[in-house]
C-alpha cells in the first residue's frame, strides 16, 4: 500500500496504471474509517483492478472552524484498518495540496444544493463537487464509490457527471448499519452512551414510514407525520429536517405514488447532527436496502 500526499505523484501513478490497461476504482472518504467505508472498498476491489482510497477532511464541507477542528481524525488507525484489506493506494493530501494559494475554481451543481444538507452549509456541496472533480481529473477512475447514507451527495454527484460528461460511473453502495439498525457514521464517535442509545430512533422512524408505505399509504405528509411522532417521543433527539423527494433531482414530493422516492432525515443529538434515509419504490434498491453488521457479506 502506497501512501500518496502529492497530487503530481497521484497523477503519475494513475497514468502508469492506465498505460497498463488497469481499471481504477476510487473511494473518496474523510477518514475515521468504519465498516461503511470498508464495504465500499470491498465493492471497489470486486469491480476494478486497482483501488485508490482518498482521505481528505474537506474544510469546505463544514459549517464552522470549530466543527472542522472537532471532526474525528486518526490517520495512523486508518492505515492499520486499510493494510489488511490489500488497498493499493491511499491519497491523503494536505489542505494546501488540494487548495493551493490562489485557488479560485469551483464546481456548482444546481439541484437543490442549498437545501437539506446544504441548508446550513451553503458551500458544502460546492466543496464536495469540486474535490470530486479534482480527483476525477487526477485519477480518471472507471468507477467512483459513494454511500447511500449520503443520498443527496450521490444525487448531486450523478447530476454533475451527467451534465459535465465526466467519463466515470458512480456506484452507490448500500447503507451499512449497526446491529440495532443505526447507520454507521464517523460522527457517531461524538455521541455520549445515552445519545448513542437514543440514535436508534432514526432507523425506528424510517421503519415506521416504511410500514405505512407497505400498508398502502402514499401521502408524503402522512409518512412524515409518523416519523415525527417517533422522533418527538425521544427527548435527546432534535429534528433538523425530514424530507420526501424524488431520487433524481431531489424535488419535494407530496405523493410518493409509484415514483422512486427517498425519505431523508437529519437529527441533532446534542451538537452532533446525523443523517439517514430510506428509498421507496425503486427495484434497484429493494434488493440492497442496507447491510446489518454481523450479516455483512464480504
Ligand atoms: N454507514 C454507511 N454505509 C454506507 N456508506 C457510508 C456509510 N457511512 C459513510 N458512508 C460513505 O462513505 C463515504 C465517505 O463518507 P465520510 O468519510 O463522510 O463518512 P461518514 O461516516 O459519512 O462521516 P460523517 O459521520 O462525518 O458523516 C461517503 O460516500 C459516505 O456515503
Ligand atoms: Mg459523511
């Protein structure tokens, strides 16, 4: 496993791999690696010849300096986690490597990018799309792997790839969940034991909506109401948003009918804000609704 910190080195490694006709799978992360990341890496290894994992905590994606500083980082531990997997390359650039002095070019994808996850962090998706574009230009990956947990990010990335004709395909991997159904997330490390227990209300709320849906309810407001009821009963949870949208443009839906749709939510536990989601009416996702740890296939 080679650890690369400089962009020119990454570019020359990727060029050599291309000359050898090797396909590259890219797995972008912010580090503090967990089973969600590892599932993406394993999928990348199945689908491509060479896997490049990136670890970069993108300052653009944070609401405040304090939130950026508090983000869990453990590069040494991440390397230990990656070694046994047989990952080929890890790209861990510094902030100045990604944004050198005078950096002034940004990629904006105008699909509700200032709503939901972008509402309080207006630069969030601009930062994510720009970093992805830099990676694509350096590496020319065949596939890039992104988690369904960050559903809005996958929708924005797919839209960017379509609009800009990027020669890359985005592979969305299912949400990896703890045994109690909670989505694995780096930020879960910020929670107190009580908050971690309370976090269970998120998958519970999604399940309540899913049950109603399975009973034939198609009115988005009714699904949201059922979720609110669950969430309001948990004193440690403070809802940021619950949204029912389509899966292509994130357009809000009043009625989910037979359209592929997504219910997403963000909830605060103390200062920690966590997200989760559920896809409805999409056969592609039906078979891959999520992976519970312990049942996870490797
Ligand atoms: N539980 C999960 N299941 C599947 N993919 C995941 C999961 N958690 C994160 N990912 C994916 O890993 C990629 C990198 O995410 P990131 O490094 O921000 O991890 P994270 O756990 O989402 O961190 P945070 O807690 O800060 O949101 C994203 O594509 C994200 O969707
Ligand atoms: Mg994340």
